[in-house]
C-alpha cells in the first residue's frame, strides 16, 4: 500500500491522444462497468450509460489537445 504521507508523484494521465489505441476496447468499458458493480454501484444496463462510461474513461485516459487526433 502506498504511504500517503510522502510527496505526491506527478500525474501520468491524461496520456497523449493517439490516432488509434488497440487497448481502448468495448471489453475495457465492460470490465470497468463490472468493477463499479463489484464496488456496490448499480449495474450498467442501458446503452446510454455504457456510452457515458466510455466517454468518461476516454477523457480520463487521453488529452484531447495532444496527439494524432488533434492534427
């Protein structure tokens, strides 16, 4: 476990936005939905909620002002 009394590490996210990333899949979004359910959140059952989770994850992971997509 990390000792929270030490100086904070620099943030690694968001990452530079690639033109394509094979790691960012529908399976990743489903896995995240499962993690939320395991932690006691209501299960995600609607397509709208899955899209919102996908967008939130995308915005956490990737900087919209960098990388291939901003060119």
